[in-house]
C-alpha cells in the first residue's frame, strides 16, 4: 500500500472515530481529535459532520464545543438535506436547539428533501411529549419566538407548520 493511501485510510479512520465520539458524547475524545488536527468537517457516508452526530444524539457539550470553535458551518446539510438544527428539533433536544439558534449563522428556515424545516420537525404527533431535554412544545415556542423563523413557509404539500399541527391535533381528537 502506498504512503498516500495509508494516510488516506488513517485519516478516514480517525474521522470515523471523531464522528463516533461526537455521537456518543465523549468530549475528551473529541478534544483530543481536534488537538491532533483531525479535519472536523469531514463527513460520513450519509453526509453528516460531527456537529450533525452530536445534534442528532443530544450531546450538548459537544455541540457547544463545535459552535464555540467557529470553524464549523452550522447549516451544513447531510445527504437528506437535514441540518443539525433539524436533527435537534426532531429529537427533542431543547438545549441544543437553544445553542444553535443563539448562533447567528444558523438558518432556521432551511428545508430538507421533503420540504420540511426545523419548525415542522418540532410540530410532531407527540407535541406534548417530553423530548430528551424538554417538550416539543417548548421547542416550537423557542422557534416561534426567534425572529428569523418564518412560520408561514409551507412544505412541498403546501402545509405550513400551523396546518401540520392542526392535522396532528385533529388526528389525536379522532382517536
């Protein structure tokens, strides 16, 4: 195996390790990888960065670390056009949503391949259920009080977040 191929394999392995450490919340391992100069913007096979991994799994300290670093694009989307904010909203990670919205670079109106944005991700069937860090209703409130969020943007089916929430409520009433 050539030296350049060995470096490439080693870099990909270390990148995978950084993604795993980000997903599992291993702050010390993430710091070590960053100190070693591991490229934090490399993506996995799904197009996800370490920031995606941490946002998806609710690792608040790691999200904070990446945002404080400032070199990450918090709007970087994966292969499904999902941003870290969308992942945090879908998972019910209130504190991560707060952190991401506090970053002026974050665009909360980004749409995925289904035409769904962060607010729509939070307007889910179990709106009053508790997520990992609070209720989805609290996340919806946080998004609606952020001046950048447009609650009137519709998805590919023409539904706004309010229409979607009404559909969910109507379906719950019919049970």
